[in-house]
């Protein structure tokens, strides 16, 4: 894709990358409530669509939010996922998994005053129980809003690089 | 392995742990169950038009399901008859022909070999193309659900579903046109034996309150009281459990069809508006089923939750792994908005990142992998719950257990599993048609219970 838009300047770019680092630190420390309250905007659409494996000649359109999707959450729905993790009754997270995130290839563009479209690559490494290891890579397309209390994401599209997910579930936040 | 009595004890209601682990048991399952039973391969709604196809699996065999120009269906093995290459690598699509990537042999929509590159120069009229079509599979449908079978001696699909049709009609035929499946399927791998999720869906009402304690607490609604097993509920009056001749079965939670859905106004309205039609068409006993929640397995490896409306195929990948495919069932005649919201809620709870699904996968994996220990594997598992509180029922076909929290349909599932492993052919299975339920000896359980109920003063 040829990008005619100009990326944001160095200072903004740095602020966005720092924001992502802080976000990841909260997730890695299981501070889900803090994560949700700090980075999620109330008009969030948190979406992980399902891309079928199709022939190149296939003219059917890409998935929309009306189609099957692994995540398709609004604010309240995402909040419920956080609440579930904090009930103390999610046995599979007790003892907790170890999760590590690597966010790279950050590209940010201004799309409106104080609003940015940001592309990034995310690698997630999960280690569970004694020997379970899962590695996922995802392409992430964010829309961020710069507010008085920092950046808030109001649209997050996650493209997981797998037709068959190589994990028992994807119940973690990216 | 010599016979399967070493694996399943019907009277003692237990199974050897080897059923989840041993390679030779798995091989026998492939030969005697997956090669002889009807396996779920699709739905009319997934291949609506001539030329439409999907690729799927029957156990580990790759399969193409293809809609013919005359509207009929054909299924064949997705492997070239020349040197064995996989013919089609797309999940779905529309195709006039399937061309093999290796040497370019061309197969028609019906699986026949229609063209061979440079045929004259290479084969000199020596190739009998009519004998080189893709290996065909028996295909039959029931109310739009498409099944495939490799065994010409197997009964018809309708006979294979058998008594279960009486139940399935309630929802698969429904008030006015039944169900369709929404894809594309979510797909994920899970390190477990295929029978762990199959048995869980066929009859595990017991785990709901404990395994899913967190999710039920979060969702609220009718089942919140089960969360953490805290509420003191009279389970006997909350539902039933059923098992059939061919191992199919389900658990019913009364009046809880949509309990797992958070946003459910459209679906609740749809059920309310249509339940009268069900009562008229099928009677009050099945109206009860229509507004209840079902956890169901169709033997061997297809499961669904009616009400939640998630629909699963557990494709085996060796004894210790499966590929999970998740579709959503929706009423064909509901409006688009309602269908979409059902799909969202079904996936939110039982998709790859589902609020309940993620609890289950963990157990299924753990219940399988613990058996890698040789001493552990010598042990047996218990499925005795409700053993003497079940039997034939004057209204409901099959064997009926008194509560949805029971293991009636576990016992029925493994009873048939053992029968399939032991039987040399379908004739031997048919020979048991009149005696299959002999292990349920409490024949008067339901007549006694129902007349005792009737004798109670009505208020
Ligand atoms: S293997 Fe398919 S054409 Fe040769
Ligand atoms: Fe479950």
C-alpha cells in the first residue's frame, strides 16, 4: 500500500510508543482494571474478525462487524471480560499465566484534530502451567484519541496471523 | 487390544483412562467409529448455490462438499487420484472445477476427472478417466444439516439419528423453517482427546456452576444462581437429560434457552412469538424443549448448545489433539438484526475467546494430558451420577434422566462408543436394536415417579 499521508512528527510518535509500552506493562502485570480505565475510550469497538482462506479470484467482500468475529466488543462487553478476570474464580488464571507483549512497527497518522490512526505489529508470548507455550503475532489497527488524561483507543482491529488459532483460547487483551 | 470391555464398564458407570490416551484405541476409533458413522460436514446455508463448495474434514480425512448444478450435494475426498495432492486449499468458494496444483488434473463439481493435461501425448489413450474420479462419500441431509458417511452398510442418516429426530425436529424444523448455520467457522487447536468435549456437551450440567463460576457471575441472568454452586437449588425440577440408541444425547435446562446471552431482546421476542406455533405443531412436551437450553452431542463428534446457539465440530488430530470448529445456529426466519445478535452472543460466550469456552478448554486439555502417566492411566473415570434415577419415559424417547445435572447421557454415549468398537459391522449393531437399553434396569422409574407426582395435591 502506498501511503500518501504523512506520519506524525517525532514527538507525537514517541508519545504514542510510550503509551503502548505503558499499556503493555499494565497487561503484563494483570492490572486489567487499570488498563481498561486508562486506555479504553467509551466508544470503543474492539474487533478481531475471522478471515476465511479464499482463492485470490474470490470476489466476496472482507468481513464486517456484522459477521463472525472472535472479538466484537463494545465498552460494556469489554468491561465484562475484565470483570470476569477479576472475580477470583477464573481457575485457568490461577496460578496466573505469564504473558509478554512486543509491540513494533508503529506507524501513526493524524486523521482528525487529536485523533490518530496507528498501525503496529504485536507479538504475544504466553506461558501457562508448567510447559504450555503459545506464540501469536497480530497486526493491530488502532484509532486513538488524545485527551486530557492521555491517549484513549476508540477502535481496535486485530488481525491474528492464523486461520486455525494455535491456542486453546484467545482470552487475553492485545 | 482385545475387545473394549477393558475400556468401558457400563454397569459400573466408568471408563478406563486409556480411552483418552492410547494410540491403538484411537486407531480403532478411526476405523470403527469415524469410518462408519454419519459425520457432520455442513449445512445447506453454507453452500446455497450450484457451484458453491466448502472444504472440511471427516476425522483426519480432507473432504470437499459441493453443490451440484441440479441442486443436489456431493462430497468427495480432497485428494488427487494421480499422486495424492490436496485438490482444494480454500475454505469455501464457488468453482466450476477443481484443479490439482501438482500436474494440473481437473476435477468437475461432481468430483469426476474431466481433464488431464496433454492427455494424448502423455497417456496415448491409455488412461481410463472414468475410474479416476475423487473418492465419493455418501451424503444425506436432515432438515438442512448435511452429514457424510463412508460405510455403504450404515443406516440412513434419519435412522442413524433415530429417536433423536423427535427432539431435533423441535428446533431443526422449528415453527417455520428451522435453523441455518452462520460461518465462517472459527477454528482453533485444543490439546485434548476428541471425546472430552463430546462427553462434556452431551451431558455435563454438573460442571456449569463450578467451571463457569466467573462467567455466570458476570453474565447474571437465570443461571447466575448456579455460579460457584452456592445456591441451594432443587435440581430435579430444573430439567432433564436424554440419551439415544446411537449415543446422541442432551441435557435440558428448563426455561433457560437464552440464559447465556447478555443482549437478547430480539431472540427472546422471537422465541416468545414462535413458541405457540411449536405447541401446535409438536405439543406441550416439545414446547418445553423449545424454551429450554440444550447441551447436546450428536455421536460422535458434533455438539451444539441450543439457546446459546453455538455449534461445534471436534475434528480429531490423533488421540491428544483436536481442531475445534465453531459455527452459530440461527433461526432461518428471524430478522437480520436478531441473527447477528445471536451470532455475537454465541461467539462471545463459546467462540475462541469465549467467556465460557476458555474455561472449558483448560479442563479438556488437563483431563487428557494427565493420562500420560502410566500409573495414572491405569485408573478409571467415574460417570455414575443419577444412575438409578433414569429410565424409559412415557413421552420422551430414549432413556431419560431425572435432572440436567446427571450423567445419563455420558453413560449412553460410552455405551454406544463401546458397541461401535466391538461390532465388526453395522449388521452386528442392528442386531442390538431391541436390546440396546437393557443396561437401564430401573424400568419403572418414570411411571412410578409420574404417578407419585400426580397423586400429590395440586395447588
Ligand atoms: S497429483 Fe494431482 S495432478 Fe498429479
Ligand atoms: Fe462448559
